[in-house]
């Protein structure tokens, strides 16, 4: 109940919302659990280039 009250509190002027330690990390964990972990564009390009060189089908996008 306390954590729920904290999150539902009115934020201070200049802030969008109130959070507590670990809240944002948990949001990111839940998002990545659903959507997966995003790859950096350069990493995807590296894999695609190496797969193409070896004749391996690579569909990361």
C-alpha cells in the first residue's frame, strides 16, 4: 500500500511523476520481458554483414 501511495502521489513542480528506488528498473524489466532486449543498430549491421559473408540467412529486423 505504501509503494502504491508513493507512485500515486502528486509530483513536485517540474516533475512528471513520483517514483521510488528500483521502480524505473522494474518498468524496464517488464518492458523488455514483453518486447525483448533491443540491439544497437551497429550490432545488427555487424551480424548481418558477417552472416552475408558466410551465406547464412540473418533476419534480425
